[in-house]
C-alpha cells in the first residue's frame, strides 16, 4: 500500500515523524511531501521542500512545472491521500496539485486554522462541515481539536528519540522553552517562579530560547522538571512529548474539555492549573518529592504512547482499514 502525505508547512516535523514511524514499523510506504520553506526557526528534520519562496512582496510560490508533474504522478498512484496540517484542497486543488476524488482522504489537523471558539490562537478559516464532507477520516494531534461532531480520532505526535536520560540532581533544574510570551503563558511561568523563590526552595531555572531543535532537546534531557505551557489550548505540545520521552516529569495545563474530546483516560503530564499560584504549588509539590518513580512512569507512558513503534502501528492499522 502506498500513502502520500501532503503538508503545506510542517514547523516541528510532526508529519515527517508519522511517515517515518509507519515506514519503519509496517509494510505500508508513506511518501511525505512538504510544499513551503520552513520559516519558523525550529530546524526540525524533514524531507526537502518542493516549493520555494519567490519573493517578499507578494509571498508567491514558484515551482518548476516538471516538479509539479512529478508530485501529481505520486498523488495519482497513491492508494490513500493524507493531509497533515489545517489546510485542505479547494475544489479538489491543493496548491496546484489535483486530488483524485476516488481515493480515501485523511487529514491530521494540528493548529490555529482549525481551532474553534474564543481562543487567542483560533483563526477558524474553514467551517467544520467542509472537513466533514471532504475527508473520510479526521484525526487530531491534540485532543482539544477532536470536536465530537467530527466523529474523528485523537492520535498523538510521534517521538523519534525515546531514551531514558533523567537523573536526580542535588539542585533541581526547571526547564521551559520560550516561544511567545502569551502563546505558552510565559508571564504565568515567571510569576510562579517568583512565588517559588520566596518559599526558599532549592532549584535552578533554565530558559531555552533561540536555539535549534537539537539544542533544545539537550536542555530538556538535562532537566529535573520540564514545564511546557499554560494556554487556551488546554493541552501540551511537542516539547512536552520530547521531554517525557527522556523520562523528565512534565507539567502543563490540561483542560477538562480536551480530556473529554480526546477520550483521554491516562496521561503522565502533571496538570498544573492555569494560575501562577497553582503552578507554583505544583512545582513545590514536585520539588519536595523524590520524583524517581514519577520519572519512570513518565518514560513508560511516553514509550507506550508516542514512540515510533506505537504510533506507527496505530497509523498502519488505520490505513489498512480505509
């Protein structure tokens, strides 16, 4: 079976990791194609891009005709078309690529263009009905996007590096990755740390900023506790999965809605609430505990949930059922 996965942009390489996980753990081949240059600065490993930025005036795209023809041949010969990202074809056209009507179509949504409601990161460019009518299956990388009316599935990210690296330290290190102050609730994190310092607890803070994905992974692997985010999303991101894959106890705000939408019965992420005092109390409780057992439970959870072996098998079963 051949699957072609199309993505406009894949900032953290999550689509690539799904494709690689399936290719390594099944007899299904996923051909992964990303269309646009990555301007995010994450520098995650992916396949080469086929489209290139033409200029900065009109943000147009330019692709040689022969390349477009090659992509079209791959799409025409595939058994399943899998879109990764929030963008979907318009009248069967996906940025110059015509999508055959007679092939099963899957989409894995992941962010702002699909998110509904009053969230500060919700853009809502398309109605849900558009997705429901076009796709045979809708999946979400985070459970908050798995809206009940979709009749879809929450299938989490795949983590390439699953290796136990956590070590107990004399002076614990709390690591956090700074992206955008309001996107991940950085101001809440800062307030919580200020509260914690007044309680005379022994710890250090490590803020990861403006580094490559590989460098940020090293910081997470060296952390005693990793704090991911407190945001309107009500769930954690890829950074949390990467930290858990090293056995690092991880905190984030998890909303009741996301837990319900994703039918999540178990998670190793420590729910830290939404306020500075709640986060500070969570940190204090963790810092005063041994953390060894939690670290082992965190790693086991990550291995069983996010590893290439686990995610690859889930997706190969889905492809085989379409």
